[in-house]
């Protein structure tokens, strides 16, 4: 089955710096990779996702890159702000398989200090 | 009430108790999920329901028993739990059960914080 490794487990940056979180996956059949953000005491929410036919996707200050050959994908946050502080989870899943849900990484706690 | 709701938000129970967690989605979705979130561990999928039928059961102990009476409601019945079952239990729903499809974004509920004494 799929196994997702996520690094680092904690990340502290100064406001305005960039943050990068990396994930690797084991199952070559996985081709859908979402990222979820969970603020303290709140529910996880999808912030960006990427499919295997795309190498990079951007949404304002957030970008995700995917290297299918190496089986890793990364979340990039530029110009970080204190409100970016949260736990970020990567996940992997194969597309179009009924009943297949997400396999999550262990999460990265991002702290942005002003 | 909008989105995905869960009750109770906090639950403390003894190992011999029987309790149930409830999840309700107000999004018209077809798929519902139970996840377990423990400290220092990834979100662990427990059960997946599509149109009230269970499509996945991730080797969850029988002391956890799901029930999906209709596409809007999902229950998790708890019986003779262990202290290591203490965790945040998250319910989620999605329009479609096919991963990565246009309507597949999972919307999470606020969770039930369960403590087993």
C-alpha cells in the first residue's frame, strides 16, 4: 500500500521568508496529491492539489511541485505571514479508484514569527 | 448549520462504556469518511461510505462499528475501547468517491475529541 513521508515535522520561519515542505510517496500508481492546512483547534482544509500530468501548480503565494520520477512533491509558501502558522498535511492517492481515500503524511507544524 | 458537523465535540468514556459519534453533512455529498487523528501520527483512514455502502474498511478493530443510514449521516459506534483509542475522530465528506475527480475535495468536520479512561 501507499506510504507517505513528510519532512520536516516542524518548521519555524520569520515573516516574509519562504517555507518549503517536502513529501515522498511509495506507490507509483498514486497520481493525485493534495495539501491540507489545519489551524490550531480547527478542521483540515484543502489549500492546493496537483495531479500527475502537471509538474507545478501555483495559487498566489502557494505553489506545489511534483517529481513523479523521484516520487516526491513539495509545498512552497512565499512571503509567509503569521496566519500561515498551522499544521500542513500532504497526501497521496491514485485517481479514479472507487473508495480510495487519502494516505496522509504525519504533518508539518509551521510557525511564522513576526 | 452548514458544511460538516459532528457531535459531541468532546467525549470522555470508560473502557466498558458504549457511545456513538455522529456526523452530518449538509452539502449533498455522496461519500463520507471516518478518520482518526492521534498526536504525532498521520490522519488514519478508518472507513469510507459511498451512497450508504461501505467501500473501504482499513483493518479497524471491531470495537469501532460504523453506520451510514443515509447519505447525510454517518455514525461511529464505540464499544469496549482502549486508552490508546483516545484521539480526535474526524468525519469528512466529498461529492464523489472517486479520488481526484472534480467533486472529490474532502470537507472535514470539526472532530470529536475522545478520551478513554
